[in-house]
């Protein structure tokens, strides 16, 4: 055989099978920088092929994103972005010799922040929540450069009116 698979690890290679359980099935993601974090499938309306950083095991530098939004720019109504649903979406990005760089985007009600990753995924391992050892997870994912926050003030006002 003149060609062989390079063994690149990508999110697009993973999809739930018939035994998949959204509540307990996760994937461990290890980066080329040696960091490991937990990903879950995206929002329930999704078909199960979109992945997000699992909030239960979220690294500290990612968990602080909604709070950074409040420090970066003034928001209407003293908006607390962390009090409303938000996710960090994970996608395969630009291809390199070692695999795709990771594309990440944090999205919440009335805001979003794109991040560029300066690492590739080296390994993805399916696990159950009860198999995850938190001491093996990274507290900080290195190699992420946070972009600017885009704010939709109309969405913020609309959400505030509902409560």
C-alpha cells in the first residue's frame, strides 16, 4: 500500500453511537502542549457531533471568560454573563502536518469571544464521567489566545426584560 493514515486526531472523527448517553459520556482531549481537558456533546438540539468544553471539569482560564467580559468593557444593566447559559464550542480548524489547530468560540446570551489555539489535538479518548480523574486534568489550557468580545446589547436588554 503506497499510503498510510497519518493518525491525525480530529473532532469530526467522533460521533455518538446507539449506546451514547449525553449525561455520562464524554471525551478526554489531550493537546500537543500536553494539556488534557474534558469535552461533551453540544446543546441538546444538536445532533451530537458538536463538542463543547465540559463545564463540570472546565479549566480555570476558560471558566473565567464571562467574568473577563465584565472587566473588558462596560455592559448595560451591570450584566452578569456568568448567570446565563454559555458554552465554549470546539471545532477542527486549519490543517497542519500534525493535524488541525483547534477552533474555539465562547458563546453566551448577548456575547461571543473567538479564541485561536496554537496547538493541535494529539489524542481523544472516550470516557464516562465516573472514570474521569480530575487530578489528571489541566487547570489551565495553554496556547489559547483570546480574541475580542463581541457584545449584542439588544440581546442583553431582551434577556433582561424577560426576568
